[in-house]
C-alpha cells in the first residue's frame, strides 16, 4: 500500500478492527475504559448506562420532618420544647425515605464500596427543598466517624464522603477530626432495637479545644433509632457545644415507630399511644 493511501477492508487486520470497534464504542457511549469493562447498571432494575435510571429516580420520596426525640411531626425538624433535654439533638433533617431506590443506593455505597454513586446521590441532594429553608451558615458539618479498624477494613467512611458533599452544597465548613470514635461497636443494622440504643453510649469523643460554644451539624447516612446521632450529640454537648443538629441522607423512622408501637402493645391486650 502506498504512503497516504487509505487501507481497504482486506488490508485491515482483525486486531486493527477490534481496536477500532473498541475505540468507537468507548467514544460513542462516552465511557471510561473501566466503564466499558464493568458497565454501570441501575441499582434497582439493572438497566445499563447509569446507576439510577430515569424511571427509578421518580420513585425517590422526600422525607417528612419530625422531632428526633418523640418521632412525631415537627416544623423543619426542630426538637419539640417539651422533648428537649440537656444532651439531646436540637433538631434533625432527613432528606429521603429509606425506600427504593435510596435504600439500594445507600447499600451499594456502604456495603459494595461503589464510591461512584456519590455523584448520583449528590444530584438528588441538590433538589431537596428543606435544605434551602434552614440557615446553617454558622454551623460546621461533622461526619459520624468510624472506628479506625472498621475504616481500614472498608477503605473509606461513607459518612465523610456524603457529608463533605452536603457541606459544599450548604456552603458551610466541614471537619472530620472534631469527633472520633473511641469504642469498636457491632454494625447497627444487624442489631435489635434495644442493643442499638445501648451499644453506642460513650462511643464518641469530641475535641474540647474546638467544641465549646460551637454550632454543629452531624451527618450520618441513615436514621433508624437515631442512637448514633444521639450519642454523637451527647459527646459534643458534654464538651460545651451550644447547638447540635443531625442530618442524614435517609430515614426509616416510620419502621422504628411501628417497632415501638408493637413493643408497647405486646402483652397488653390492647393498643396504646406512641410516646
């Protein structure tokens, strides 16, 4: 073949053809090589091309605001005056209900270590109206810490990754070193309610030099019983924090209320109100 002459089909080798097909596909779908080898699939339905398809995005439900102590509805998530105690949270914002597809997204990030899901979650966080209604400009966002051994095993702390994303959106300071976990605990998701509420007592420690008089927004991925955020708030307030709010990606508090109701009525022969 002469220099500058375009090759005919007969002169293209099989390896050349495979290479061109690969380049074409990568360019066409705008994928990285890793995406091409391990293509993205919707965490709910399995559709190729994205971690969350358009159809399943419509299934996302924004959470209702509620008091973090009694779990009853509350304006903007503020703790009811009658519920507030010295070491309790001053308020709580949960962004989404812990149902599909948020449940699947959180599980894939937390247990399957798919960190690319953060960009999907970030795009949904920006749509939540309640975050735009409350002014947190004087607060510092703190992620709930993992113990050193658990973070080493997992390789990252999902609360740090998502918390930093939330802090950037709120345009407030972020600090992952004010709170530390000083006690190894079992994964909360695998424990019954009673153990969840007790095993985290005294599990966190706050830095005295930066906490006194401060305003803090503590971030965790999911609120169920609230034991983790309550323990973190107590650690901060013991060191003199003026205000501590909680912020979570999702909440399953409705299941927790049902669980409390079932416990309150077991053996009573009748129904009782939830307190």
